[in-house]
C-alpha cells in the first residue's frame, strides 16, 4: 500500500491541537502577570492592560476597563497611553466626547515627541468651535518636522492665513514648543 504524506493543512491542524492549549495558557499567564504589575503601579503594564481590554486580546473587549487603565498609565506619564486617551476623548470611544480632555492628553504625548500626537493635536485645534489657528498651525508644523505623513499638507491647507502677525506668532510658538518637547519620550522609547 502506498501512503501519501499528510496535507500541509492537516499537519498545521495537528500541531495546533498539540500546542493550542499551551498558547491559551500563555495568553492567560500574560494577562495575569500584566494585571499584577499594573495593580502595583507599573505604568507600562497599565498601558498594556488598557490595550488588552481595548482590543479584546487576550481578554474580552471592555472599553470602560481600557479607558480606566489608559488613564492610570497616562497619569504615570506613558506617552502611548496619553495618545490613546486623547483619541478616546476626541472620538467619544468608551468615554463621553470631550475635546478639551483630548487636547490635554494629545499635548502630553506630543510633548514627549510623538509625531502622531502632534498631528492630531494640530488638526483638533483647527477643528475646535473656536479654532486656535496659531496653536494648530504650530503643532502641524512640528508634526511635519517630525516626518508625520500628511502633516505638511494639512498645515498648508489649514494654515493659509497670510497675515504676518499670525505667521510671526506661529513661528514664536513653534520655537517655544520645540524647547518643551522631550524626544526621549517618543514612540521608540519606553516613556
């Protein structure tokens, strides 16, 4: 009798049956370890826990718990958590929409060198009911300097005021903001 080798699909299925229970256990252990660290005040663990609840991996998705842990991590100075919390408030995801809080948290991330936060902050300033063109243009200029995609185009479109007074104030603010930004807190850093 000639035996044909098992199909690749069957081999993968057999491997998953063998190691699958261990993967589930690893996810549960990761969650348990992260929760323990987060409850002890570890900001990175708090942010990770927020992401777990936000994405529903490896736990059931829970937007309220995600926001709870993002707030703790953001208060601890974790730039990624500040960015996520800003987005939650800007769009009303898991919280009531509150653009003032969105501005606050975006700014905390932007001051740690996060280009996406600078971009979102700039566009939000230009989109507020009482637009703050100078602040919006300054943050978009910084996002463009940081190489954020679309920031230069958004700056050109949203900051078309040709008055020398606005341009001068914007340049002065950009210089001031550059001095406040701590690039060590950018996306490649831990904080």
